C-alpha cells in the first residue's frame, strides 16, 4: 500500500461546495466524455491521457475542422471563378482528377487516430478514487486493493466522497458498507439512496487492528482509547482482557485518531488503527492484533457515475432497495419468495427507516383508534447478474408487490481468497 498516491489533506464539505461541474477542471470533461474508439492496430487503450494532452487533442480536432472548412471554402470560391471565366466542365474535371493547379493548403493535418482520443480510464489505471478518512485508513487500503494504480483522495466525510464523484473530482469512490463483527455502516446505506451513483464492484478487506501510542508510552499509562466506533466495538472484549480500564471515545476514523494523537502529543491516549497508520504518524505499536475475532473482514463497494454492463461469464451480485405500502409481513414474504422460487441466493437483507415517510397512520374502523406503524426501506443483495433472465423475472415479480424499487448496481463479486494475517499489509 506504500505506493498509493494521496493528497496532503482530506477533502471537506466546504471545499466540495466551492466546486461546480462547470468549474471543476474544465479540461477534464473532454477526457471523461469522449467515447473510446478502437481499431485493429490498437484495440485496447491502456490508460487515460493527462488533462493537458486532452486539451491538445481537442484543439487538434478543432484545427482539423477549421482547416476542412477553409479548404471547402477555397474550392467553392475557385470553382465560381472558373465558371465566370468560362472554363467550364473541363477545368472542373481536372480538379476532380487531382491534376488541377489550384492553390490549396500544401500540408494537411493527419487524420485522427486512437492516440488522439481520450478513452475512459481502464480498470485500476490512473483512476482518482475517493475514500473517507486520512492516509493510513482501512478505506485507503481498500481503494488500493480495488484499484492498485489509483490516486487515492482522502475525504473527511462519507458525503464528501459521494459528491467528489458526482462533481467529477474523483472517478470512483470506495466506501465500507458492512463489517463481519460490527455489522452494517448505516450511513452509507442511506447515502446510496440519496445519491445517484452506481455500485460497480465490491472488495473485501481483512482488518487487523493495533493499539498505537506515542513512542515510549507504556500500557499502564493510558487513560483513554480513541478510534472509529466500529473499531472500538470490534476490539471491546480484547481491551477488557488486557486489563485496560480506560475511557473509550469515538472519532471519525481510525487513522484520524492516530494523526490526532501525534499532532497533539497525547501521552495518555492510544488509538486503534492499522500498522500503516503507526508508520505514517510516528507512533509505536503497543499491542498487535487486538480485534476480538481474527476473521474480521470489512466489505467495501466501488461507486461510479455510470453503471457497468452486467455479464454472465463470472459470478455477479446485484443490490436493490425497495419499499412497500402495505401492512404486515405477507408482502415481504412474497418478495423473498420471488427469489427463492428461482433459486437465487440472498447474501444480505437490511431494513432502514423510510426517511421521507417514517410513520404511517392507520385508522381502525372497529375501535376508532389510530395505529402508528414504522415505514421501512429494504436493502437486498442477491447472487445473480441482471443479464440473467431469472434475475429480470424476479425483479419483475417483486415490482408487483412494492411501491418503490431501485437497482443500486449489478457487479462482479469479490472472489479473492483471504486468510487472517498477523499484520496489515
């Protein structure tokens, strides 16, 4: 992970809101929007070109169009002069036969080739990937695993990472959605519905927690441990077994906790973070591998502005969210039956309060009382590609029982084998 390039400070909401799509790196739009063209000599471009190169290419295209217009104007003008002088068809035939002595531009621009275009970045090549946290965070490691050659862009909040992609500041975002010990990261589930980004992949990262402190600080001197709430919950029993009677305080992210201790010289405070965070911020590892379970894995999703085309040549996963406006469990049973009937395995089901309509009032005709029911959104992940007929038919049936249905993404499953390690890579 040492090879990851990153910015010196994370993006914040203020810096995001100062940007508009028309102002953010104006030379970037031709690079992102130009459709890649392929020819036999170079069927697969390898990387995106720089903004400066993209500007030069666009200028070259304008130069070509302008030159063509000049040429056309000269030919029409000289043909009119020939007709006026009575040259007639013999001279025009000479022009069409390329034996004319018309004063055309001597050196024409070369035709555009694949090298002159700005293809979209290929997978893992020179992408700008937004993540929440500061350098040394597990999200940065996940971004590096998902896109090994990316430029990782730290963001101070999950919301900022979403907006960075929407405003073309970043090409992708890699954000956590669930942990094998701590459960779901509900904030990101809510943001998936609020924003119009698409899930284009997933990556599962083994998490190896360390207890970090300033050099020379002994364990018995500690009075406080700070980290992300998920990290604190994942190490709760281990901290108790270590005999640390310390206050536990939640902060925005794990690496941020290490940075805060180093910046303020706190000798009575430790952080739960990665070994890489200790190297970056000059801290020592007081205790290694302090997670309660060695099989501690966080699942991240990769987000993009456009969805990918589903395929059937490898295992795919599809994520959806839906709501229903009828009371009782029968509707949910019917929805789940649509998948079970087609032998589609569900890997996750998560319910979240419906923010736009959190409570539904129902009048009881018999008693005259008004009952209050909570409204929920249901997030489901299932193992099938939207390119498969069974998945399409299942969603068609689900739509009959729901008042709202949205496909968040259909994307390749992370099939990379992993094993608990003694140190974070």
